[in-house]
């Protein structure tokens, strides 16, 4: 299995080179890579006790770890990438687009199996470059600026991260994740700052709304569905490996869930609302690390589907959509995704929310319930949109529907992962939460006209937030120092 793993890691980068040589086969090659990743993940799930450790440079602690947690993130990446390729199948996307999508896919997969800080750093930097090239693919002034803004923020964060990784090595002569135990507090603060910014967590993730909303829909789907999870996964892994880190990760999970949903409920732009809600849902992943993999899977499928659907709506403005009924078929896809992320039974979002709630600590429960109600309020905006039969204005190609089959079908199939969730007690609570959210939307939030200021999303403020987060992280790490030694 070790040789297969190494070959699977290298294949996307090799295929990316081949795509340039055989541009007419670009779509087929890219799809093949995504399907191969799906098969690799299924092989992991086939053995519940599967665990593979590959030591690349043992004296430096450079190690790859593949287990069930990795499997959830890898299958998410595979399905989202495949759906995006189907979505773009009949578009005018060039071989360059598919090449970058494949390289992004491969580098994201690499982060899901890294168990050391230096190989993770390399993978995250490749992700930054590939993401920048996809964001700026239209080559408009706006897209190039948004891409550069993302690249600047990402590289600044990774500079802090690299310094932290060096400090960990200095303390233990190893880059292993386990090196956080006994590392100086500044090392922990610097590494976490890089990962929080890369993953779009808490105020470090305020670069995300503009970046995701201004990118093309298939790029937004990949960014929100899998790319941000490259920063989240190491946090989950560290929380599971080191119980001392678990409270820190859970704290940022709760804070992020509330921050993201607090913006999302007032947002009037469809893609910006989805972007803010990505921040919130990443908080759910971190709030209960032991089940974060399953939640990441359901969120990745749902959010990718929603961004692709948003790309075919007649407007991005919720107010305008109230006067432009959408086609029933598109509304059904939109409703299924919205029901799932709200926690409605019969879809995997229900099982993920139940599983997460059962693994929360007492101090997290109230805050996460508030975030769950906020989620129901946010997606009521989609569910209660007017719709009608045979809307002629909206035309979608066959690739869009194949993408929906992959993503929404995945939500239904993944529902079997935690079938034990279906008890009367577990069903009633999400339904009550959704009902409260819908009532709050219809009678309160739908009538509000609060405009969210965007000044905090400006580039200089984003860099300023990094300084504040570094101070906060250093204080947290310093307070945890007795437990980390």
C-alpha cells in the first residue's frame, strides 16, 4: 500500500504535465485523477482499522499518515473535483484550467496525509499558487486583484507558519506534529496563525468572502468545498493527537461558527452569504474534532453544490430573486442542498449535525445551538425563493446536472454513515431548530435591511487582524504551556 500511496500522490502532478502535451484529453485526464482519488478513499474505508504510516525522512520526522480521517477529506476532494470537471465539461475552459485543477487536487490531497509541519508547508504553498491561477483565470483586472490579494494574505500567513515550524524543529529536531508538545508558546502561536488564516478560521478568515464570491462558480466550489479544509485538517489532526491542543481548536471552532453565521444571516448577496457560511461551517468541523471528517465531507458536498447552483441563478441579489422565479428543477437542487446543511433528516447533513452535537463539551452546547439556528435562518433565504415550471431565462448544460448527481447523490449515500442517528429524540431537535430558524427568517430577518460594512475585509485590515490573532494565540499558548510540556 505504501508504493500505491506514493504513486497516487505523484500522479496528479504528472497528469498535469501530460495535459499540456495532450490538451484535447484534458477533461478526461482530470476526471480520471479525481475518480482514482475516490477509489483510493474507498479502499481506506473498506478496512475500518486501516492505518498507514510512511516515513520519508525519519530523522526529521517527515511522515505521512493515512487513516479514516484522511479518507473523509480525500473522498470530499475527489467528489468535488469530479463535479467541477463535469460542470465545466462543455464550457470553453482551456487545458490550463484543467491542469491547475488537477495540481490543486493533488496538493490538497497531500495536506490530508501529512503528519509533519515541513511537508505540510510545501503542500500549502503549492495550493496557494494553484488557487491564485484559478482565481485569476478570467484575466480581468478584478480577478487578478482578488487573486493577488488571496496570494498576499496566504503567503504572509505561511511566513509566520514557517517560522513556527522551525522553532518546533529547534526544540525537538523533528518536524512532527507531536513536536507541539514541549514546543515554546511562540511556535504554537505562529503555526496556528498560519493554519487559521489558510483555513479561513475566525477573523483570520475574513479574506474568504470576497475571494470566494468574486471567483467563477466552479472555482468558488473548489475553494469552499476543499481548499480551505487544507488549513482545517491539520488543526483537527493535532487536536486528535494532542489532547492539550483540543481545547484551543474547540474554542476557535465555536468562535468561528458564531462569527460566520452572524454575518451570513444579514448578507443579501448569494455568493457572499455562502462564503460567510463557509467560515461558520468550518467552525462546526473544529468544534468536535473526533467527528470533523464526516462533517467536512457533508459540508464540502453541500457548499460546492450551492456555489455551482448560485452560478446559474438569474441574480446574486436575494431581493431581486424574489421577483425572478427560478426553474423548479434548479429550486429542487437548491432546496436539497439547503435542507442538508440545515440538518434536515434523510440527508447526511442531519447525521453530521447529530454526531457533532453528541461530541460537544458542555460549554459549547449553547453557542453551537445558536449557530445551528443561524444556519436555518441563512438557508431559509434559498428555500423560500419563488419558483415556477419551465423558466426559460435560465439555461444550464448537461454537465451541471451531472455535477448535481455527484454532489447531491453523495449527500444521500453518505447518510448511511451514521444511520444510528435516526431516533425520535435526534429527529425532533433538528426539526425544531429548523422551524425556529424559518420563523425567525419569515417574521424578522426577511424584513431587515441591515447593510454589513465591508471595511474589515480590506487588505490592510486583514494583515492587521493577523497581528491581533498572533497576540491572542500567544496568550492562549502561554496559558496552556503547563499542559503542553
